[in-house]
C-alpha cells in the first residue's frame, strides 16, 4: 500500500454492473481513492438468509483484514435493482441493506468505522439509505 492511499470496504453483489457506480460514489461522497470488494451474489439478502456459520466467519475475517491492513474507515453495504441473487423489490432491498448494516455494527468493529448502506437503483445511480 502506498502512503496516503485511502480505502473503503464494500460488501457487494457479485454483479459487475455495480462496481463503477459504487467506486464513483465513494470517491465523491466519502473521499476515498479505492473500494475493496467482498462479493457474493445477492449479498444484501444472502447475509440475512441463514448462511452457514463458516461462510459468515470467513466474511468477518476477510473484512477484518481489509479494515486492518488498508485502514478502511467505511464499510459500504450495497444492494441493487435487477439483482439475480436477491430478486426482491427496491423497498425490500432497502430493508435488507438496513438489516445487514445493523448486523455489521454488532460485530465489534474497530473504533471510528462507519457502516453505510447503499442502493444502486434502476438507473445505476447510488442512493445512500443509512446515515
């Protein structure tokens, strides 16, 4: 890692269409240069669907590495319209994203780490849904 590089970490769907809008949003709104991605099809729904504890623990471990090694101060939780892995309504995505944000906040995150919920809408624009 180069000095002065800044990162956020995003728990995102595996769908490649979400990556550029999220990176652009993060650069503009939270001032980071890079977004590390932890992906899974329908991430916002899959984290709430009773994943095997080994999978959840692996995600937690990966998240911890990125928070530590890249000094990320922002965790982005995203969902998107037209999602094959979590094919629910826009409003249900908002519900799922909020619930995942609450779950992550219960994970004893390092001091000062902010959890932000994002929805990538039908126009591939990012809407912040948690503060």
